[in-house]
C-alpha cells in the first residue's frame, strides 16, 4: 500500500445513513491492503457536512512530516528500558502459565514472600517497592494484614522458556476465609508457607484442606529459616504428620533475607501443573472480585477458565443474566496494566465503546471521561509522542472553536501513522461530536494500518496514543485475553450486583453451556448497628456503605431506627475483624463519626403462631409472650495449642457455653481441641482470650454448624425508668445476671451525674436483675465572678453547655456517646 | 470629702437590667433589629463604674490565680519602685482610655469605683489619691459615689484606714477568709488570726465607715463543718454590712491546683462543701442578711453597687493589669502579665487598635442570663423578651420546666409572687407569661453552673 492511500485526505462524507450501521459496515469490510512504513507528508482535512445540528466545528489537520531518524528496525525489537515490566505481558503458551496462591498463617511471612517474588521477577521495580506491596489499602499496611485479595502477574524465565506466573494473594484472617476460597478456585497450585519456628496453625490447616479439596498442588515452604529459633526439620515433620504432605522436598527459605526465592519460583514452574488448554471452548471466566471505579464503572477481576475474551466482546453474565460490551480489558501486574497487553495480545483495553454513539456526545459524561483518561495517559515514550502530547493538550482544551491544528514537524517513523491516527481520532472525538460518519470513513482507510499495529508497538514502544487506536484495531485482529489468564475488565457496568463475585462470564454470541462452580456467597455472621453521631451524616453514611459494599461483597446492611440513636444501619459482617475494619474504613475514608451498637448474631425466634423470625436486633425481638423458643447459631471451633495450655483453653470453652467435641494430639507437644459453641459467645473477645490465655501460641478456626435452641433472654437497660434500646442485648439466661451487673456498673461510671438521682437498672422483662443508682450533683457553682471578667466564666459555662450537646437525651438523662461505646467493650469483657 | 450614702435599693435594682436608651441613640436603634435594642451595645450609656486593679501582695495565696505581683514580706510598698512604676503605667492607662462619648456630650459622672487586687491596702494612700484624682479629672464623680477598696488584715493600721477614708473611700472589703489560724496558714495567707481581729476592730471602730464587707472562703483544705460554722458566727458577730462567701475553686497553676483535686481529702467532699454553702445561706439569712447573689450577702440596702453593675450587664471601665472592661458592647481584657500590659498601654496611647471582643445578640443574651441568674432578683423575662424575642423566652421556659418542677428554678409574676409549677405551666402558655425566673436558694444556686449551661444550650442549640 502506498503512502498516498494511507494518507488519503478524507473527503466529506454525506450523513445519509445511520452512523452505527455505516460504521459496522466499514469495519466489516475486508478489502484492506497491507501498509508500508513510510515517511509521508500528508494533509488531512475534514469537516462535517451541512445539516448538522448544533455547532459545526471543523477540523483540519495539517501534517508535515520530516523523516528524521528512524529508531529501530522492525525485526530487532529492543526492549524499552523505561518499562521493564512490559515483557511479562508477552504471550506465552498455555503450558507456560502457572496460577498459584500462598497459604499461610498471619505473620508467617506471606506478604513478605509475595514482595520478594515480585521483586525477583522484576514485576515491581526497586524504586516502587514498598513492604507489603500487594496490600494497598492504608489499613492493610498499618495493621499488617491482607484484607482484599490481590492478583499479580509475573514473568519468569526458566531454561530459556518464558513463563507467566499469576499470583493471587489472599487474606489470612479467619474472617476473610471466603476470600481465600475465592482465590483457591482460581489456582492450580499453592505455596504452603509455614513459619519454621512456629509450626502449623489452625487457620493454615483449614486453608490447606480447602486447597486439597480443590485439587491444588501444594508446595510446602518453610519460611524464616534465618531465625535462631527455626527448626525446619521438626516443622517439616509436623506438616507431614498433620497434613500428610510429603515434606522431603519442602523448600527452606527466608523471605526477609531473600533465601530460597529462586527455588520457590522454579518449584512453581516444575511442580504446579499448567492450566488445561481449553482455548477452543466457549469462553468462561470466573469473577473473583469486583469493585466500583467512579470513572469507569464496575471493574471486574476474573480468571478466564475456557476460551478467550477480547475487548469489545459482548459478554454475558450467566447468573445475573446481564450483557455488556467489554470496554476495557487488562491484567493485574499487580497494578492494572492496560498498555502492555499489546505485546502479548492477551489483553486489550477498550476505553470507549464505539458502538455507543452517546460517547461521542460532548456533554455526555463519557466524553468527559474520555478526556480525563487521555490527559492522564499522555505519557509518551518517544519524542514524537511528546510533541503529540503538547498538541493534544491544546487540542483538548477548546476544541470546539479550534478549527485548524498544525501538527508541525513530526517524525514519521514507524510509529507515526499510529500517532497521527490516534490524534485524528481524538480530534474527531473532541470536535466533531455530531459527525460520527467522518470517523467511519477514517476507520475504513485506517484499517490497514491497524492490522499492523502490534508490529509497530514493538518498534516504537508503548505509547498511550497507540492504545486508543490499537484497542480498536485489536478487536479486529482478534487478539484478546486468552484463557487461563487472570485479568480484569471494565464494561460500564453500573452496579456490582450485575457482576457478582462467583458469576461466570461468557460470550453473548457463543454462550457456554454451564456456568463454573462459583463461590459460596459470604454470609454475614456478626451484626451491629451503625449510627452517625451527627444525624445529618445519615445520607453520607448510606452513600459510604453503598460504596464500601461495592468493594466488599460480604458487607450487608439495612436501615434501622433507634429511639436513642436516630437513623442508622444494621450491618452484617463476616466477623469481628471485618466489623472493625469496616468501621475504621468508614471513619477514615469517608470521614464519618459513628456509634456502634453491641455486636450480635442472627437469632431464630420460633413464635407461638408457628412463625419463625430471624432477628439480629435485640430491639426487634418479639415480646416474651409471643415467642416459643429462640435458636442461636453454633459454630464448630478448632483450636491448635501447645499442650500446656489445653487446660486453660478448656476452661475458656466451658465458660463460653462450649460443648467439648474432641481432642487430638497432632504432635507430641501440640493438640487440637474441637468445641461446638454459640457464635454469640465467640463474637466477643473469644479470640483475644484465646491468645492471652496461651501467650499467643494457640490459633483457631471456626465454621458454622447450624442453629440450636438455647435458653436466651433479652436484657434491657433502663436509665431513670426509661428503656434504652441500644443497650439491649440477648444473653443466655445463666449469664444475664453477670452481664446486667457489669452493664449497670459500667454505665454508672460513664454517665455524668445529673441534678437528680438516677436509677440504672438491668431488667429481663419487668424483673429488675441488677440496679445501680447514680447520685445527684450536689454542687456546681462558680462563686467568684472576679473583677467583672465575665468572659472567663462564660467560657467555662459554654464548654459545659457544649458537653451537654454531645450527649443523647434518654428521657431526662443526658447519656454521653462514650457510654454507648464503652458498653460495647464491656460486653466483650463480660460475655 | 466624699461620704458614703445609702442608695435607694429599689431604684438600683430596677435599673440594673435594662439601661435606659438615650434619646440620641434612638434613630440608630430604629434601624437595628428590635431584638437587640434594649441590650444593644451601641445603645449602652457610657460606664459609670470603674474597676482599678492594684496587683501588689506580700505573697501569693495558695488558691489565688489573679494577676498578682508578690512584693515579698520585707519590701516597703511606699518606696518600692515596682509600685510607683506600675502606678505611672496605670495613670497612663486611665489617661489614654477613650470614653465612648463624643466631645460635645458630657461624660456621666462615675457612680462606683472599686480598688481590687492584689492587696490594694498595701499601697500608700497617696497612690489611691492620685488614682482617684485621675479618674475625677477624666470622668468626674457623682455626688456620693461608692468607692470600695479591698483591704487585707495586717496590711494597714488605723492611720492608713483614716487616710483612705479621708480620700473618699467609703466601703472596705476585708479579706478575712477564715477565723482559724491553721486554715489561714494552710491557704498561704500573709496574716494570722490576731491581725484579723485587729483589722475588724479597726474597721468597726471607725465611725466614718459604715459600709464594710467581709470575705470568707468555704471548702478550704482541712476545713470542718465546725470550723465553718465558727467562722460564720464570728463574721456575724462582727456585723459587717456585706459578706462575700466564696466557695474555694481549685484553679490550675495555683499551689492548691498542684496539691489537691476537688472533692478529695483534705478538701471537703462535694456534699460537705454543698453543706457548707447551705449552712452559710441559712445562718446568714437568720442573722438578717439577704442572699442577694450566689456568693454575696448584705444587710438591707447595702448591696455592692459596683458589683450590681456587672450583674446588670451594664458597662464599666477596667484599669490596670489583667482587668476587664465592657464599653460600648465591647468586652476587653487587659494583659495579665506586666510586660505585655506595658506594651498594651503604649499601644493604647499610640491609638493602635486593640483586639477586643464585640458581644453580639446571642452572646449578649447569654451574658444577661448568666449574670442575672446569679442574683436573687433573677432574670426579668419581660425585658428579656423585648430584647431577644418572645420565642427565646418561651423556649427557655420550656427548657427549664423540669427544673421549676424540681424546685431548682423559681418562677415569679410581676409582683414577685412565687408561682407554683402548675401556675408556671399555665403562665408559660399565656401571652404575657412569667415575669421573673430565678434560681432557688440554696438548691438552685448550688447547681447554678449546671442550670446556666442548660440555658446556654437553649439560647445556642
């Protein structure tokens, strides 16, 4: 093809037919010629035809190209030193893909090991490296825990073979075990990381069993061998005994010191099987996470199990039955990478959906988004790209009035056509908002060039400008995200509910017959009320919860009102840590001040009339006369402990109404204890107690076993004769007295004395089981009003008045917020 | 020579809350929202009271956090350069203070002057004379002004007292504080019990001094109920015309603040100290004293006119270290440190603007309420409604309802007849409503902070 063809000035296109159809047609045309790489001088001008409504911006692009230096030749692509990570996006055969995750107990070094793997494979550069790289929430970094699972793609060369390793980092805490199950399902293998000085813990065990159930290849790794107390051999034996894994080839490593990392990488490649080659099957991809991006809509993280996905594909969510066009596809490495996928051809990003004419509308949000994205991504690597950048900025500033754009001296090296085209495209988007036809004409003439895009990309390095063009092109050339890779996509999905975690993505046109086995939906186990301290913040709290939920599928909430606290939400969490994390994120990320009520579980109330009511809110519990019995959730809890603490853990189990099930010595010195106990008893400070009673050596794991009838009562608190709903709790009858006493005592401490005597009572129904009385203030008088200095005195009184405002009035009594808060803590102490 | 006169109690009380609006201000007032006019800052007449701070003491008492300069026991105040230079500064302060009247208008004469401290009785009478002269030149005095001075036992003799009275001082406030040697020691007073009796003797034996006040402090460390009753008996026996009973406040930065915390041994417990307050109220009432303000008692007609200025939220001058003034709706406090005060006076002379605090309507309402609820007269709801609106009065009545019921607040009609709770409820709903509310004695007074801050919460929700 000649330069003339390439740079053929685009004539006006009469707007006769519908733009959509027209474009379809042009895209469908296959009579395309290969394009040579030429330096050219071209002058392109186009303007919308008459009859367009609205303003009629015209754009003329004058491009004088000066063929200066040509950087590289086509057959010798040199890796761009600026971007060492891009080679990992090169396509590798399926047999060279490894998907794995890491199973480890908290503090056994999972995140550190992940850091080291990322570092060694050059996925993350030294200067970008920070500890716990994959934990990118502030909260995660601060607490040293992983909350959200993360995925990262690494490239590793073994024996001259490039391999693509997908690591899925998972949370270790028991509350987040559902996240673990999600990640396990996306892998073929797992690294079992065990602290060589501490041994196997309960949580690890549970996850290993999960992994074995999923038929994962498990590679035992003994971490922290650099520690003086490390006993890798003993721990290896322990693993063999407990789990039954062959530990003869366990890898000894120290993630901190970087010992044994290469061995781990090699083992991943040699021992973990590649995913099955199902590239020809209809596409099936499992969503393992999703979150909401205000600019792009819902971003879905998924693993392609069968077939492949291309940008622009019309995808179909089997469970929700919704279909979308995939606007953008990319990999996680570990940040979303949309640029480099061009090399591998595995990932494509689509930033805009050309099938939708709306996006060409200037006042449409999509347009704004497009512009944003453009400016953001204008970091060109080559000089010409820089030039383009400057031009582009000018270009996008006031495009409607700018008629002529002179491109100036452009190097028309191999990349030039792309740059030019992208510019034209952008110009088209920006200016000719109502003239899609012109683009169509363009598309027609540019198609040839696009077919060569991957080649150009190789030559000139990834520039952002390429992407927009390339993405369109790639949908034609048939490159897409192939099976068995982990990626993400964005498809202007407005609600996370449309792309639920665990759902299967397939192609709209070629649907898979069955969906993939999904994940169990996380069921909240612990409930509490969240109320804004400032009632005006209620709408903000709702928005914040909605946003958080997008990011955290396990969070459930519904509105609740309370006489003392006003409007708020009843929220469900996976566990106490989850609850704490959510509260903290709400307060931190959304700047809210919250009151939390005592955590509770879901009770099942069997009513006299045969109805069964689920109730998590003590204030909604039916009247005593109406209920026949109350059932509460029970959990099976397994504790691993050194043998010297068995006694105190049994005591703990008994105290918490636990039912002893079994005890096994897993090694000579360690035992496993199994109890069935009410979840409500565990919701409090059970874990803290477990840790403190065993000097931190014990670990635990729990799973829900079912509902059981218990002798439960509702304990109300009355202050000055007025019931205070937020302080109500459901407790076991045998514990009611202790809890009641402790509650009233604590409240007596926390409620400031008032001008009259206040009785504080804990009652079951009408029976008062504990009572305290708060004496009246006897004297609060500033007698000296010195030298007319009114302001000093007034300041004190104003402060006093402010203090009153922060309290909630319960009848005549002002109850400070701290009382509600501290009572929660007390609950933990007593229960 | 100025002599003390009895002033008409009724007159003074009726004028204390609402300053009359001068005719020249009227036009201006019409343009302002009616809610603020009666207490409007711009409408307030120029002060007729002046407070003069004389900060010198022998030593600082352990409970004291006033701006004080301790001279030490050996220094001779008559010749001490610290005293003379301070007085020069004070005179400059008086001279440089601009009265809030235009040149054409005459400044109303001063009705009251109060020398506070510190221990004003430490300074030589010549200094008092020069200050009174300066005030007279600047503002002039009315025919029979009330000129009070704080005097501490052991800092004056008969001659000095006579000289002071000669100069026009006609009211002495004697800082006795306690009638127990050990308590005087314990709170760091510079005098003993002997000096107390001597001072009382001097003051009572002086025929030209009819109006004198005694200060006592309750809830001192180690103070017992017996001691307190003894002090009260001694005080009643001395028969001052006025008594100020202060409940000890433990202030931060004082010696007591370091040593003690309120309600803990050796300080009396809260209920003990409430008991002390009640005992004082009861004993003094029985002895014929009116409990006319939270911490003030007097025989009929001997209210401290100067203090009534404060409690009536009327304007007053303040001169000297750390003193506060309220002129033209501006509250202004002078610095509490000598060095800063010196610079301050310098700036005042240069005419540089000082940062002062303008009292807006809401703040004014708080001031009026806070101050008038300290008094037995209470808050005049009629004028309060005129100034700040009927709605505020209504919500105030609503908000304080439960305390009327509990007896902490007393409601009265126009003739100051007490209203029962039922009557109060009915009246609140009526158009003309309740005329006065006051805090009850002693229960309401004892919880005055609590009640006033509740009322603050109503004014500023």
